């Protein structure tokens, strides 16, 4: 078994934020996640070139989940490989790769419920601009599947849903390195200052599974996330840092769940006016001050998730 494999982190920057794609050096080279539509041109191709790697040599494009900042660039990267790379996505999120309009439906079900029509229009335009045209996946993966990158390099698929409905992590076998993207968010994204948790019960379950069963030796994350002191962490974490990141993520869920439950009156969140609608008192207690009209607004998506868990809308 190989004792190390070269992984090249590629920071895809857009607006004030960024998302990481990772190149895995293997007989059949793979790219994990792809940033947004413009990232292929702006970040992935030039960074690989610095390392003497041609983007067209990529054999695999592996997507951890269907969010715009991870999947948006898949089409453009695939085109650059002469449509030869195999594009892989979790089965539960495959429709997001196939059909760009599915992102608009998901938006309507989540953040769209909480912002004014004028912002909805703007957000939808951003989404359509940042996501490439649909592609038919070469493979739709589920928990336990393996992907061979040639030689003795292989990845196992572990479902780590909760951040999104069906997201997966890819585990590099032998080294036990986990490409976990947004399955582990500590205290939230360094830019938005809040974790995005679409389904808290699943998020918690996935974190516990990573912590107790998978025990990754290294984590490759999708963004810079905040620790308990408000400092942005590195996107790559090792050893003890992995354990700490998992614990912090579980702590944050515990804290959010407790605050949410405290704000329930007679089984529901009290209707009130304010910057964050019916979640305004929760935002005040958490001292959350993020822009409610920013895309994405992790706060609304996450509150929607706890509401579904504890109230069952
Ligand atoms: Zn995401």
C-alpha cells in the first residue's frame, strides 16, 4: 500500500468566499468537487498547470454533493477533458447534476421561503449563472461503493448527509484520508459565520459516524471553517485537529438544538417581525448578525432544518 498520495488543494475563489476542489494524483487522476462554473477557467486549470498537470488528463470528476459551489463547475471541467472524464455524484443528489433547474426548486424549498421576491429573483439569476449545463452522471454512488483510481489507489464512498440531503465523503483507502467537504463545519463557514445544516438529525448522525467508526486521519474540507475562538481553520486538518473539528461540529449542533428548543412556545416558533422573521429572537440569542439576503444564508437554511426536526413542518 502506498504510504502517501499527492493531493493538490485548489482554492476556487468567487465573490468574498471560496470553495476547495482537490486533485488526487493517481494512475487515473481525480478531481474532487469543482467550485462554480467559472472556477474551471479561473482556478482549477491554472493551478494544475503550475504543477505541470493538464486538466484534460483528469479521468474522474467526483462530486461530494450538489451545492452550487461544489458542483457548479462540473460541466466546464468535463468539457475541458473533451467530455472524457467520468462524472460521479451521490445517487440522492444526481438530479442536481442532470437538471440545472432542480437547483431552483431546492432554493424555493429552503432559503427562498425566507427572502423577498426581489431577492429571490436575484439569487436565482446567480444560481443559473454559477452552475453549468446539466450532465448525465457516469455513475451515481451510495454508501459503501468503491471507486478505483488505478493501481492500488481507491476511494470508498461514505454517506455523510445532513449538510445536504445525500452528501457523501470519499475516503482514500489505506491512508484513511477523508474528503469530507461540508460534512464537518465546526462553528460554521469563515465568511458566513454559521454552519449550513439542511437536516440536523442526519448531520449529527454523520458526524458521530465519522468520529466513532470512520476515524479519518486527515480531513480535506470544502471551506475554511471557524473554531470555538472564531478563528478560521485550515481546509486540511490532521490527527488531533480532525478529532477537534468533529467535536466542535457536534458541539455546535448541540448548542443550536438547545437554543432552538428554548424558543419554542406551545410547540412552535412564535411569529414575530424582524430581520430574521420568526427566527429573530434566536438570532439575537446567538448574536448572529449575517446578511439575511446574502446567497446562501446559512442561518435560514439551518433554522429551517431544526424547525423540520423539532416541529415537523
Ligand atoms: Zn454545500
